[in-house]
């Protein structure tokens, strides 16, 4: 029996997840990517000064992100994930507040850690506990904005700045007044309240580039998938017979035409609509994808001649930097060749433009000053090298009403799917959302074949 062919445009996590799922089900998969590497926006580059492969931004998985964990299990890459059993929150006084499980069952498993937060008063912690419990059964405010719900819960400005803002801006990369209630609620319910291990952070012990271009690429090739890099799509070729549209081929930028039985477009939201055929791009909600907004994330990479902290990570309260990752420790390098390497992440870095100029040196200096205030030993360490990287379209913004702009994976064209973290997965812009979209699109293809192409596949949501 001849294998059905699937052409996947875009080799980010969404395209890779779809390729893995389809390869497992016996499809002949061809994965094409316009970049010279796999991974899309979650990528690595080689720093010319140190020669190291560095991630554009530290990507974090959580225990509640079961789709990404499934991808790792299927491809034999779970060994590269390390679990953080506690989180470290550092207030302006420098005190380390540890978030860890108690013996209490969910949703009270983190209650003791929350009760011990040094940067909130007892009155604020009581009001916070009440708000978290109410959040489980809360209704969306008329505005759709999470900040408006918080105002009804008598949350102090201090609690909003030091708790809600810290968690949500890090998770969703937007200001609180621009975050949709649904997504804010999902962060707390799925990530903190529903399971004892849902909040636990998982980090890759290898650079993203090695994860994609070595391990995932090898798995795909071992399962007969074809991968073409530096290959970009110009347009889909579409045939209309009796008002039934079918993609008959994909014309690439070099003029070649690739043919398959099924097609899957797995690119970012800002690139998708111009590539969709009119039969899809002019139909809601596919026609609304251009209304999705993007948010930037900035990473400050620092190399020192000695360790400035032994912590593997730290969450910073009321600072310009929000997360500090000890990359030397995470990558398990006992004798780093280029110095002890730390990465400081600034989510929603759009906001820093109001505080500093566009000088990367100025931003690195401000971050260095913050580290010196938190860990005085930083002052005696020699800064060997620094680099600032901003991913300007890192994530789509989860603004109020954003769900109406997110299309399903099945397009009106029966043999054309779309995938990406921005499609309708129910998750915000995360690796988890990207992986889930790829699995959903792949299952639609399988279901369409089971239906012999007679009707669009029913969408399956986990």
C-alpha cells in the first residue's frame, strides 16, 4: 500500500510535532523550512565571541505541559529535561523565598510557601489566598481584562506588583491590563492549583539548537522523514471543483513545485495569512489572524570569570530583569571554557523602551547593577562578555478577546491544515501550545483519511 504524503511548511515545534505524529502513523513526511535550522523562534545561535551555542531566550516547560513531555517521550529526548523541585523568588531585600510542595494535597500544596512570602504582608497574603480560591470558579469580567477582575478582589497595589504581575508577565509577556482573563486564569489553575507537580519547571540540559538540529532531526530522519532547509514557500496551488477546494501543490520560492496528499502550514501568525489560499484566508476566523499582536522578549547574556550565585535559577521581584538562569549549572558544565554563563530574561520587553535608550550596553549595565544588589559577590567578579538578544515577535499577545482571532487547525480546504502556538489550542503562546497544535493538525489529517476526504476532520482538543 502506497504511503500517503504530507508536506509540512515550517520546522518550528508545531511542524516538528506534526511530523513526529504523522511519521509514527506511517505517513511519508516532507518537512521544509526557510531558515538554515530547525526550531523556528525557539532557537540557538553561535555567539561569535565565546563560540558557544546560546539560546535566544531560556525556554521553560512546566509539569502541566503534557504535550511537550509527550513529544520528548516519543522521540527519546526526555533524558535532556531536568526538573526543578523548587523555585526561588528574591525580593528587594535579597531574601530568598522558596516555592515548594508541602504534604498538603492540591490545591493547598503550595499554601505554606505562599504564606511565607517575605515581600507581602499578612493582610495581603490572606487576600491573595481568598482570590486564588475564588479564581477557580470566577466568571470573566465584562471587559475581559484580568486586571479588572483583580480590582474586584481587593488586591493591593503591592500584591499586584509583587505577585500577580511577576507570575503573569513572565508567563504571558504582557502588561496586566492587556492580559485576557481566560489566559491569566489558566496559568494559575493549570500551573498552580490543579496538581501537585503542575508548577514544577522543566529545563533543557542542552541548547535548543542541539535539541532540534541533532536529536529531533535525527529521529525524524530515522523514521524516513525528509527535511529540506533553506526552502521557502511562495504559494499553494488550489483547484476548485464544484465548490470543493483542494490544494494540488506548493510552489516554492525557487520555482519548484512540491506535491503531496496533505499540506500543513506551520509558520508564525504574521507569516501565515499571506501564504493561505484565498479560499481560507478570506473566511473567518482565518481572515482575522492579521489582527493578532506580538510581544517581544529580551535576554541579557553574561559571562563572568567566577560564579556569582550557585542557584540554578531565580525569579526577581520588582526588578527590570525577571528571571535569572544559571546556564553553566543547567548545562552541567563543571569547567566552562568561556566563563560562568548567566542569562537574564525580560518578558514583555516592550516596556523597557520607556526606561532606557536603545543601547544594549546600557541595558546590560542596568542588569549587572541589579545582580550586584542581589548577590554582592558579583561586584568582585570580572565580566568577560555580554550580549543582548531581543526576539521582537517572540509570542502573540493574549489581549482581551484574543480567542476570537485564533483559527482551528482545519482550514476550509479539506487537505490543508495550519499549526502554530497561535492557533486554537486553548493555551497561550508557549512551546506547549505549539506542540499541541502540531498534534491536533496531524490527527485531523489521519481522521480525514479515515473519512476518505468526504468531510473536514473533527477537531480534537486535549
